[in-house]
C-alpha cells in the first residue's frame, strides 16, 4: 500500500505540473483516459520488479542496499515502459514531461515513504520477523542489544538460547526470555515458527558442534562476529 500510494502521488504531481504548463507550452494535455492504461502498466511493472528483487520481504535489508535496489528497479521499469510504448506505437499518448517527472518523483517518494513507514512501525513488536539469538551470556547481550537498536531491519529477538550456564531464577534480557541451549530446544522453537537464528561463538568455525547442530535445524542462520556491523546485513 505504501508503494502504491507513492506511485499515485508521483504520477498525480507529474500530471498536475504538466497541466499547469498548458499555457506555457501552448499545448493542451490529453485527457488522462488516453494514457491511463500506460500508467497502470508501468505501476504493474514496478510492482513485479520489486517483488522479483525481494523488496517485499519486509526485513533484513540495509537502508543503503534497499535504496540502490529501489532506484535500479524504478529505472528498469521506466526503460521497459519507454520501449514498450514505442514498439506498440503508443508513445505519443504519454507526455514526455509526465514520463520524466513521474520517474523523478517515484525515485524520491518511494524510498521516502518507505523510510517513514519503517520508522513508525518498527516500534511495534509485531513488526518484522521473529528470530532467536544463540550465544554465551556476554555475547547474547551484545547481539540482542544491537538487533534492538536497528529495529528497521525487522529482526525481532523472541527468545535467547544461552550456550553457557544460566543464572539462577527466571533469566531474561530486555524482557526476552532466556533458555539453556540444546538441539531439542532449537527444534521446539523451530516448530513454534522461528526460522532464523543469530549465532556467535568465540571459536566460530566449520567444526563448531553447535553450529553443526543448528545448521540442520534452522533454514537461515546469521553468523555474527563480535565486531561486525549488523546493519550491513
């Protein structure tokens, strides 16, 4: 819905600006009914490209990478629109000013409104996708804290599996429950619908027994080094 709103605003602004230029250009803009199907075709192409390049996954994409992907997707859709309209002989129906301005507005409005929506909804615990953190006591605090700081990425720690000895009582960190790690516990939370795990170890290697176990349980695992920047995922 956010992208559709951005496209409507972009084409609306472009048409309005072109309409205001009727007197200056000494040419009346053709009624929108004459080229509305071209606009709809372009929007459908953009939606399709966005879906193909993974822009509707909703989590795990850094802002810089998403911006680059959005830019390339929009430019590609407009190239397809330009070739398609002229190949079928409909190029004269769509104003070149509307074509250019709508593309510029899309490049601005789409990432802007996505940024606004991310920042609004990332405050909700229901935003994004649930993940588990598997690490020692000290390391799990570091990873969990960093995940909570970059909420726009959409990774929500729902449970922590601690690989060393648990503290007495009912342990938790930032209201996130902590359980002792075991392959059985991993299978249990996998059954509950958590398919992504963040894991780190002081001796992270291909022969790490915990890594070997969780690799057979979780479809997606992020191997995190203590000094890594999670926002670059």
